[in-house]
């Protein structure tokens, strides 16, 4: 039986997952007239606001679907540097402004972008439609802190949460209570206009209240919940004092909490999730089957420490189907607690941990690839990495100790030395992470 090129095939499976959650595919199917409650052409104006890594192609695809005779205003914001990286095959808007701001930590441009979105929403009348395009990264890109809390305070708090390995749901609970636009407040600003939120999910569970910190949906969390996140992470004494004072005041009832589901403004809001990690995994499974792999298992909603997940998926990859090449898929988002001084990201840590586990079985032909569908993994130029039973030895041959690199959160140079980084550049989408495990039968020949 011919032996497949597992590393090459793993990349093809991953790329298929990403293509399935890019803007052209996501906005082809939804009936926008039905979602808006009436034909788009019947509104006086369509006002488009958006924040996230997918904002430019989503706005471009939406702009193309709105008739030329409809008045369109709006602005979307993407991470700094993204505007120049949109490939020619993805749409760009012609009637919607594009700005850039900081991510994952907000910058002054983030506050300006959030203020602009609120101004556009507040100007909407009862015969206007406000379309909110929300995708991964929106929480930081629309970073407008409450009165009494500075942007530097929010930046410091965000860094602490990220470095402590707090899951994205917990991070966004805190963010929503340090923002003037998140947690349903954008919907309040748009009232009495009709609001249609088109949401691309980058979180496990696909809860619109968590995605982008839920600017258009009721917020089930409270100031007390935000304090609990900090307490559980051991950060109560580490966050800036204005943050602690603001959250304490909110928990005491001295600051209005985010709006809940009983608020009347949400009666005019429709939220539609246009794509999820499941969308990507389904496409990955189809591509693997097309390449001749038996897709044995697809596990969704993977969470936990990246190193533990790396060992787990490597162990699964070593379970060989004697009859044919096998593909196993996982989706979700792992976390990393930063204790070292190295470079890397959660997907690179999954790959390096997998490499160390696979190192014990050099006779097995297996590959594990872990990548962020946004093309960005930590503060690096990689989307993630891949590993085979020979990767750890390749790292050692380059003069590096893979176990030490993992301990120091330094997966990037280790995988780079082995030629095992996955680089895609910004993909202009984000549905969290996809992990591909491919295994060939023992005894297969090239």
C-alpha cells in the first residue's frame, strides 16, 4: 500500500478547514432579507459596524449583497497590519470604511474605533438597519473603557488574564465589564433601529454572549462574575486599582450592570451565527476523506492546557488502523500559562508536546498538526506547528532540547529548527483551532 505524505496531507486538511470559514462561503447561504425582518432595500439606510479578524472580507461580501441603490454607511476595524494582507480572492468593501487597532491588547485606536461604532449606531433611526459584523478579536479592537478606568488599566488587565491562562469566556466576562460597547451595549446604542448581528464564532460552545464580548446580545454575566474570574485566577491584587474599584462599585450596585435579556432593546435584535469551529471541522473531514483517509473521530469543544492536549492527541494518533490511513480531528481552543521567557503560542505548544510523546514510537508513521484558523498563534508569524515521531530528534540535531524549550514556553524556535512550523499569514477568519492527526498503517511502503 502506498504511504501518504502525512505532513503534506495534514496541511491540506487544515487549509480546507480554513477555506470553509472565510467570508465568501459564510455569506452565500443566509437569507439576509428574512434575518432583517424585511428586504434590505426597504430600509432608509444600512449602517454596517464591525470588529474582528474577519471584518474586511465579511464587510466586502455584505457590501456586494446589498443593492447599489441602498444607502450604506459604516466602519469596521481589524488588527493592525491586516488591511494590507487581504488576498485578492477575498472581497473588500467599497462603501464601508476600514480602520486598524491593537490586538489582543487594546490601543488608543481601539477606543477610537469603538467610539465611531457607537456614534454610527446612535445615529440610526427607526427605519434604518444596523448590521454588526462580529468575529474573533472584536473584544480588543472595540476597546472603550468606562469612565474612571484608563486604556492602560484595561491593557494591563488583559495581559494578566492572557498570561494566566484564563479561558476566553472568563477573559470576556471581565472585558464586558470594562467596556462601554460590549455586553449588549451596542444594541442599546442602536435603539430604536433594527439590528442584525452576523457573528463568526471563535469560542467553544458558540455562545454569542461570549463571541467578541457580545456587543449586541444580552449579557448573562455580572460584575460579581467578573470579580470571581479575577479571584479564581489569583489576580485580585495584581490588577490596577481603578479596575478593582470599578468592578467593586458595579458589584455593589453603584454602577449599572450590562443589560440582561429582559431589556426591551433586544426585541429589535436578531443574532445569527454564520460560522463555527464545527463548520471548519466538517470541511476538514470531507477533505481527509477525499484524500483517502478513514475519518475515525471528530472531537469538538476541546479545552484545557495545550501541553496536556498535545500529549492526548499524540496518544490517539498512535492508535493505528491496520487497514487504511486514518484521520482524527479535534476542534476548540487550548490555553497556556506563561511561566517561561520564550516565544510561541498555544498551537505550537500542542505540536511540541505531541512531538515529545511521538518520540517514543519512531516506528509509527503519524503526524499531528495544530493550527489557529486565524493564521496567528501567539506573538509569532506562525499559525501553529506539526509533529511526527522524528520531530523531537530533529530539534535535538539542531542543538536544542525540546523538553526544555517546552518548559520555557519556547516552542517557536524548536519547531522552526525542525521545519515544523505552520505559516499561513492572516487568514481573515477565526473559528478557534483545528488539530489534525494522521496515521498510516504499519508496513505501508512508499
